[in-house]
C-alpha cells in the first residue's frame, strides 16, 4: 500500500527560496542549505514542491490585468520565470546529492472549474518508485474550459499529499508558523480554522492567496490523514529535524 511507504511532501515557500522584494532574485544561500538538509535527511520517498516568491508572482500579477494576447504572453513568461527558479532548485538538490527530477505542472496537470482535475500521479509515483525525488512548483496550468489558470504550489503539494496518501506534508515558511497577533500557534485544530482564518488575511501582492490559502490547503490534507506541519525554512536545521520526524518549533495542523 502507498501509505506504508511513508511518503513525505515538502513545500518550499517562495519567500524562503527567493528575496521577495526584488524581481527574480533567488535566495541562493537558502536554497543550497535546504538542499543539503534534504540530502542529509535522506527520506526514502520525497516529493518537493516549490513556490514562486519573486519569480512568477510579479509577472502573473502584471499580466492578469492585460487584455487577450498580452495576458497570454504574460502567462507564458510567468511559466518561464518559474522554470528558471525550478532550474536552481533542482540543480541545487542534485549538487547536494539528491536524485531530484523536475516535473512541470504546466504539462502534467489539468484544472477544471477551478479545481485540480488531473494530477499526473502516475508519473510522480513512477519517479518515486524509481528512487527519484520529483520536484514540482506553482505554475500556469491549462484549464479544461479552454483557458489557463495559475495553480499554487500549496495546492499541488496538498493534493499530492492526499493522493499519494503521504504520511507528512511540511510547509517551509519565512516565519515561525501560523501567527495570530504576535503569538505563533503551536497547533490549529479543525474547529479553530474559521476563527484563525479571520486573523490571517491574504497578503496583497500574492496572486495565490498567501498564508490563508496555505492553511486552507493544509486542512484539506490533514482531514485526509496527512500530518501537516508549518516550519521556518530560514532557520538552519529545522527542515532536517522535521524531515527526520523529530519535534520542531512551528505549527501543527489538524
Ligand atoms: C506561485 O506558486 C506560482 C506562480 C505565481 C506561477 P506559490 O503560490 O506556491 O508560491 P509562493 O510559495 O506563495 O511564493
């Protein structure tokens, strides 16, 4: 059974692997360190999904208001921007000794009525079975209505975690966890979700809904039996410990 195989899905937030303030500025230092932590943890079945941060988002934001062809060209440019970041993530993982392999959501996934319809699960499973670490990312994806939609890395990560019956889903953020006021919540239970969401607003320049959307996605996965954890990916060693299954500071969902 898939669930016996202890799959872990890891979402690397765009604000961890890039510097959000400057367009297309990667945080190379963070990417390389996280890649080394992934290598050291040597999780047998790991799927990595990364976000956009200063890649993808500014482009997507700008083109969303453009008419017709200009918007389409912008979506294509958005995808190319994500490809550049994906290249850095995958090559850093390879350099660290992880058998990473890029999978491109734009060619793999299908969206219908705003929902992820096709996940390309066969290919993901195939790579995992072959001993590879598939690396996906938030991307521009064909819509069954004949348009294209932006699908967040969070949505991809939670859907994959559910479908692969993953044991754990770990979100690396640039903060210590889910914060309400100046307090980091150690745990968000299903019955508290509505209340917590009131305090967590989508951040303005984020085309895919920021922390709020991450929480919603986290609950989708946790309600299907996945253990979901939010940690600070900018603090060295936390990802390594989380991947090893140790208790780490952060927010547990579910
Ligand atoms: C962004 O993915 C994808 C595009 C803008 C094309 P995410 O929404 O997962 O990125 P972060 O992690 O929030 O930056």
